C-alpha cells in the first residue's frame, strides 16, 4: 500500500454517468453529458471545440455563447489506454488535488472518459518555460504537489520501475504492416537494449536518495497553463503517483527538446530548491529516500 493514493475525507464525490462517447462522432454523447452537467444549456446552442494537442486522448470543450467563459471539458479515453493508465487512480488523483486546490473541478466520469473544468489561460511553449518570471511560478506550483500527503500514514515508495516494467510488457515485438515493422527494427532500440538501460538506471538512480513525494509525472509544456492574473496551473494530472522528486524536476529543468542552457538550469535549480526544502522539512511524516 506504499504507493496507494489516499483520498482525504471531505473530498467531493464524483458522479459516474452511464454514457459512452464515440470519439469519431462525439456530439450526441457529449450532449447527454451536458444535459446533466449544464441542464440550463439549450442543446441547439451548445458549441464544441476539439483540442488537438493530446496524444492518447480526445479532448472536447463544450460551451454556449460567443466566448469560452464557462467550458466543460470532455476527455474521451484513447483506444486501449487503460492497459497502461490506471483510470481509478486518475479519478483519485483529481479528487486529491481538488481537495488541496491544485486542480480543476472534476464534474463526472462516464464509461470511456471524464468531464472537468476548463482553466482559462495559455498552454505554454518552450520559450515561455525559459522565462524566469514564469518558471518560478511553475516550481512553486510543483512544490504544492510535492508537499501533499496522500499516503494516509504509509511511508510512500516509488513504483517507477514497476510501471516501466509494465510498459515493457506492452511493447510490440513486430507489426504485420511491413513499413511499421521496418521502422520498429531500424529506428527503435531492441527490447533487450532498453531493459539493460532501465536496469542500469535503476541501479544508479536508486543510490541518489531523492525524496519520494507525490509527483505530477507529465510536465510537458502543453500541460502547464499560465494565467497572468491567477498564476500557473498544472491541470493534467492523470499520472499522479508517488515518485522521487527528481522525476518532476527533470521535466522542468529540461522541458524542451533542446537543453535549456546552464544559466536557466542553474536559476531553475536554485528556485526549485527554495520551494521544495520548506514543505519537505515541515512535513510531519518522514520521507523514504529512494527513487
């Protein structure tokens, strides 16, 4: 139970609606959800905007009127994503973060997805992440995540290597499509090579003594929303798990495909240390230092 996400008492209950959306023809199903979540909206006036930045899921914004002030986000799970994403843990993650005012409101779940609050702001790009004025906001928000105790008295332990092993078990060894099979064999390292690298990483990183805390685990630029009036939000949290704090740190120090350079890295490191030390030292439960 050391990697279990505990939902605190008083966290909002999330209703489950018996609706299934067709990701290719989603309007009818989305309107069924809106009928429950926004009963005062007229179906004929509901507009829908499809967001295209997601890789595995389909995301639709539902709203009425000329501006997107009150938007219900409908996320439809991608095909077979349940093989590597724990959907029950995803809902728990939303509830834990919502209880600590670190996440948008989760309105409901449905058979193949969930609905939640749309946060106003701008999805960041690598050039934004490099701005000291913005990345200081990011590390402060990360520190709030890392200071949350969601283990209900258990000493939290990382499940990073267990999860990676599970991913390896899902990796295909060949494709029926000749073109895909050629790309797999010519462009992707072999499973044996990747497993050897993972073992090497586990043996070396486990010695670092990085505190195990609640991590976001998916801090891509587009998953960080910046609102100039309100601060930074990290709304996408389906991967919330107990991990070494360096797991989130790595994503923020080098969020772009190109290295951030020593000046930014040093500045971000200084800010990160300043934001994590206080919540970690003030915590009532000692941290288990491992990756």
